[in-house]
C-alpha cells in the first residue's frame, strides 16, 4: 500500500512538472520580447549619455586651449612685434609673454609664424625656450601648404590634424589668424599631441563602443585606428575612406548620416542618432556638435555587445515575468497543496523549532515513503547542527576577543602616530627663525607660513652678521611627513653651505648646498618616483652699503613700490635636479619705499575662483601692487585674506610660504 502511494505521488509530481514547463514556454517568449525592447531603449539612452559625456570631456580642455590661443593671437604685444619684427625690444617682450601662455597650454607648447618674414617659431617644455625660428615657410613646399591655406581663410581659426615634417611630430593644431584690422600678420596657436588626445578622449575599454570625432564636413579627425584620420585638411581634402560617409553603406545610410549631422549642427548640445552598418555590424550612431571646435562627437554602439541595460529596468522586466509565471502556476496550487504541502507542513513545524534553536524536537512518526526518509534526515541534521552550533559559538567568542584586542592595539598605534606628527610639527616650528627675524627686522617684515598638512616641506632661513643679513625661503619636494624630513636635510645642507661660503654670496651658498645634498643622497637607493630636489631663494642685505644681492633656484625675488611690480628671476633648475644648475648673484641697490617678497610656488599654484585655475603670477603681481605701501602686518593680513577668498572651497594644494621685508 505504501509503495502504491509512493508511485501515485511521483506520477502526480511528474505531471505537474510537465504542465509547468508547457506554461513557461509563452512566458519565456514574452519575456524575451520585453528584454529586447528594454535593450533598445537603454541602448539609445546609453548612446545619448555617452556622447554628451564625451562631448563635455573634449570641449572643456580643448576649449580652454582654444581660448588661450585666441588671447595670444589677439595680444597687442603679438601684433606690435609682427608689425616690426626687427625690433629686439618688442621681440623680447613677446617671447617673455608667450612663455606664460606656454606653461598654461595643455601641451606646454606654442607656435607663431609671420606672414611677412615667413619665419616659424615653436617652443615646448622639452628644451629651453628660444626666440630663434625653427624654419622658414616655403609656399612651394607641400608640407607648408597648411600655413598659406590658413591665412587665406575668412574664419578666425581652424583645427587641423597634421604631421609637421620639420618638427617630426603629429598634433591636433589650433591655428589662430593674427590680424591687424584687415591685414593678416600670421598664425599663432598650440598643438595637442595626437597620441595623448586619442588616449584621453577616444580610447575606451567598454565593449561594443567606438568613439570618434569628425569635422562638420564629415572628415574623421580622431579614431582609434590612426589610418582613418584625415590630416592636413587646412590644405587638402580628405579621402573618402577617411570620412564617416566612407565608412557607411552607400545610399540610405549615408543620407541618414547627413541628416543627423545637419540636425546636430542646428541644435548644438542635442544628440541626433541613426542606425547604420559599421565595421560589418549593425550599430547605433549618436552625434553631438561642438560649435566652438566645429567638430561632431560620434559614438557607435553595437547593442549586442555593449553593456547598456539598466539594472532597474531589468528588475522590472524580471518582476513582470515572475508575476506572469505566478499566475500560470496558480492553477497547479491546489494539486500541490494536496499531494505535497500538507504532508510537509507537519515536518515544517519541527524544522521551524530547529531554526529557533530548539534541537530537541519531536519529529513526525517515520513512514516508508519520501517524507519518512526526509523526517529521518532531519533528525540526523538536528544532532549535527546542535554540535556544530556549540563549536561555532566557542570559536566566535574567541575570535571576538582577538578582534577587540587588535582594535585596541590599532587605536594605540594611531594615537602614537598622531602624537609623533604633532611633536614633529613643534620641532619644525622650533627651527624656524621667528625670534631672530623679530629681533633684527621687527615691524619691517612679515611671514606667511601655511603647511598643507600638520608638517610640510617649506621653511625659511635668516642669519645676521653685524649689519648684514641673509634671508631666504626653501620649498622641498613633497609635503606632509616626507616633505618635513626633506626640510631637515635641506636645513643641514644650507647651514653647512653658509658656514663654508659665508652669508654674502647667495649663489655660492646655493651651489654648495646643491653639492652637499647630492653627496648626502648619492648612495641612497631611492625609487624614481621619490623627488629629492628643492627650490630656494636667498637674499643678502648689506644695510651699510645699501646693497641687496639675490640668487635663486626656481624662486624669484619680487619687489613693488605700490606703482610698479618687478621680479628678479632665479636659476631655471632646482637644487638636487637631475641636471646640475647654475646660479648667479644679482646685485640690487636698496631704495626707500621698496618692499621685497620671496614666495614658494604654493601661493601661485593654489586652485580657486570659478574655474579652479591657479592663483597665477598676474593676480599675484596685482595683489602686491595694491598693498606694497601698507605696514607689513597689514600686508600679511591682506595677502592671507585674498588667498583665502580666491581659494574658496578648494583644498589647499601645496605648502605656502611668503617672506617679505623692507628697509627704510
């Protein structure tokens, strides 16, 4: 009789399984259609968002360089020199101003070429800037055709991907026309390294995504395959295979591309899309136009390969499918209740008791069917779980005690580290010559010293001998604890140099300090990523002779009388640089009413304002001119408040030190 019951129950379960599978077939078909609709919907949304994101990531840095290049080309200094190229004073002034633009350009490079002399100048950060031309443009050479085509165009600038045969570099060139009224004086601009540009804006690891850039005529300007990039469009036209149309099937696909490009140009910032066959696969192409650059940002998405599904939509689709399956299976609920669930409910009561930790439960009486076997298995499981639970509780208690002890040790170690850093800060402040400065210079000086962290890599020095003083600031590589440790080495090297050379020769002190630092570190096996160089500026003041002697290593000496601002430049190389620097003394006559300033680059590089740019030399010079005649204490407060107002919510980027002094 039990065997007959077992067979009937097994046949009923088999029938339920077959019926459920038949019910799932239409539900699976419906679910597949829902998922395909979801994939298409999210594919369009993904293409639109990805394209807009790429558009913005390209627009911000390139537009910044374009704006800087337009300012350089529109500078009155630029025009005045090109109108009188033989004037050495105007030439020197231009290259001095252009150096500031070079540092601000993304590639740290600029070029300028003259329509009159046809001389081409180019400077970057790979070697020292020069005011000598790189080559002379020749109208008969194909390699120079870009220049003569550009100066004949009506628009104020063009963006041209080109290989410079003379410089041996391929760049995305921003060519800006320099005009004096209707007269074209030449071209100026900058270049973006093509490899870096493709890596930053075109390369992507996301499967099924192909970003590219085309100009408004459809010529490809950026693509992960460099062979498809159309170069030197300022002087020639792109080949068909180097255009978006050339990558598409003739007929409707090319027409759809033209319509999408026109729609994107009519509504900049909006995304136009169409479907086409690209690289042998059907893909969704989305375009967004950048008017300033005259470029279209294009994203090609293979919906079968790209991961475009939003999990929230997928969950909704799955929930709908589950609901449909639940409705279909309700028809089987009664049979399952009678054949399976009712017998199992008795066993479930015992299982619930075990789940609550009661393992001494009364199981249903054994039987000779599947439920009997299950009841017997529950009994065995209850005994094993009871034994394992007791063992686990003992282990958890032991592990908890170990974790609590480890946490206490970690808290003690953290407190010791913080105490050590605070103590190091006290030591660092103790070596600063505040008392000496106050005793010797009194109200004729001020110091702004703001480490980025508790300790920092900036410090300042002062040594007096009779009526002569040596005052200076030092900016060691790094900040925080590494920078503070470097200050110890730097201070020791400076003290040794001042003892060896005396205080009257700042250039000799810097040279001796450089040699000492190299000697101290030459046997240290330091990683290449760790910098051990430092910037320094030293000024020796002889009040009897009314003479100031200055030397610097990448730090200059600023001065202002409230009407004018000037800077005596320091050497171009830091102390401890890979190449040994050369430092020279500059003698300056002390004049009444002049205030002098030594500042590390932390003040000038501090990010702030609306766009997060650095404070900069121009803004710093204006600040000095406005406050140079104030008492020194008021000047210190004014500079501190101006920097804080400019910094706003931006974090402090580097250690900041400004040391100022004057002599009546």
